């Protein structure tokens, strides 16, 4: 099982996908601020780390520069009164000069692989409904969960088949997201 500092790397062309190291944080902040046009995501990342719920965090590195980033954080999820180990995929970004090159796909796939190996059972995302279904995310699956989001952009993926099966599902986002469910 790969853990921080374990050397787990994926290479796509000349871009290396690896786990985040503390020395990456300044570059991650600058990249998120650039891509999202402000500091909201950077503050979210800091707060998720400070709450120790940053479960999987990866960077894409090309020629020593961070050109992509993804963070999966732990969520409180209950299905029929049973806790389901669930992650939120947010945020994910790729430098504008590197978009549509496969880096985002590699970040998502590598993150989902690590999440499976670390025994997480489900992942939810609020994202583009034309992008995330390619990884198996489904708005229909998420529609059975009581959460602060709904519609085609709110999607779920079971890493363990049947993990979200049940009559009564609830997702509570951490305070860092500034949401009430």
C-alpha cells in the first residue's frame, strides 16, 4: 500500500504523477489560484489539511514544475445507519497550458487507484457531467444521498460495489467546505 513518501509514481509522457509533499504547497496554492481565479480553493485545501482529512493528494510535475493537482478528502457518510468510508474529490486542476493533455485523467485515475488501495469505499464529486462519468461517476447513484448538492453535476462512484446501496443515505461535508447539509 502506497503512503506519503512511499515513492508511488505514475508517468504520463514527461509528466510524473506523485503524492504531494509539503514542499509542493506554495506551487499548489499558486496553481489553484491561477486556475480558479482566486483563493477559495487554496483556502479549502489548507483547511482540509489542517483538519487532517486530506486522504489522497497528488501533483503532476513536468520539468520540476507542478502543472496539476488533485485532493480527495474524507467525508462523513452514512447509509442505513452504517458508516461508509467516502471521499470528496475536490479540488482538481491542471495548468491552462497543459489542459486537454491527459494530465487531469491521470490525476483522477491515480487518485482513485490509491483510494481503492487505502480501502475507501466511495467517492463523490461536484463537477462537469460530461467529464467525470468516464471514470464511473454517476449522478443517478448520488441522487439517493441526502447532500448539499443535487442534479447532474453531483456524482458518486462506488469503489466497493454496493457500498452506497440502501434506503437512507446521508453525506455531511466538513466545515471547510462552508456547506450545511
